[in-house]
């Protein structure tokens, strides 16, 4: 059986959708804080079990009988390390054959502050004695295309990434990669996958794509990180999220979101989703 943590989240649901293409629903375990949120998965025959990163006692029972686990990194930035530690500790002494963890692109050298908790989690995994693989996911293209409505309203794309190249991919692409690793007949323990989109672009090129498809002239306006962070807060984003996005843009300006290995498309057996397609969906 394959267990997916955070199964009610955007990535988790997509991973389960991918798994259902090749394995029986009864062989998939969806781990969620609130089983009511995934009643549709229960109807499909997926095993839904309650599990909470913050409640270690809930984890041992949740992993009973499981062979492989996908640990989707927690969405609670700042709390990730203790939460991930709880999962790793719960799996020690079990007979799992693989623990796959969704880390961040080039975690060991990334200039993004966001990488710190991933580096710490990778260290825990290395010391755990568990068979594990690292899925070092790059940026989600949706992180930027979600801002298309705001760009049209403000008549500009704002950011602080400069001319940094961003090799992002769709969430669905990363979900397909996770499913491929979890269902592979080849040994995966010890592997490190640097996963990014086939197509790299600057925010100037993102603005051009929005302009082309919307019929409006949408420029990219580069601003200092502090100004961008404040603009995000004023737009209604919680301050920690605004900090994360602004810091990540600065990281992108230093090459932190670029990779041209094409490992992701090779792993999923198809090109990654084009930026133009995701801009079209956002419009």
C-alpha cells in the first residue's frame, strides 16, 4: 500500500489522482487531518485515515500496513521541521520500503530562505536509517499565474526577481513525478531528483505571455524586495506568505528557481506543462 500525507491539499489530491491511473484504490491510503474533507476519495475506494503532523499518536496507526509513503512537506512554514520529525519518528521500526519527501529544488545550495526547513528535514532523513528518496520540487507555475487577475487589474506584473530565470512546472507535473517514483519497479531509495519545468522564463516574459493572450499591454515592474512584500500585504496576503513570496523572488534573481536538467519531463515521460497553457487557464 502507498500512503500520501496531506492528501486533502492541492498537491496531495493530484498525486492520488495519478496513482489511481495505475493501482487499485484500495491500495492507496490518504492521510488527512479531517477525513470529512475527502469523502469523495472514500467513495472511490481509497483508504482514508486520520493523521495530523502535530499529533504523533495519530501517526503510528495511520501508517499500519503501509509499504511506501509520500511525505508532502507541511504548508506551515516555520513549523515544518518538528512536524516532519514526527512523521519520520513514526516510521522508524516499520517495514516500509520507501519514504519519498517533497523537498525544494537544489535544497543543499538554494539561496531561498524557504530551503532551510527542507535542508533540516533532509538531514533528519539521512540520519533516520529509513530508505528514502528526495523529490526536490521547483516552483509551481500556479504561484505566478494565480496573480494574473491582479496583473490585469493593476495593468502590470510586480515582483523583485529581476532577470532571474524561473524553471517552474504545474502542480500536476510534480504530482505525476511523485506517482512515478512511488509506483516504479526500480529501487528508488537513495535517489535525489532535481525537478523543474522544461521552459524557463523571466517575469518580463511572464508579463509578455499575459499581454499576448489578454490583448492588453502588461509590463513587468521590478521593485525592491521590501516594497514588493509591503504591496503583497496591502493586497491582503498574510505577512508570512508575503515574506515567503518576496524572499523567493529575490532567490529567483540569484538563480534559485532555475534548472535545465529536464529530469522532471524525463521522469513523467512527457514535456512539462507550458507556461502559455497555464496563463490561458488563469485567464
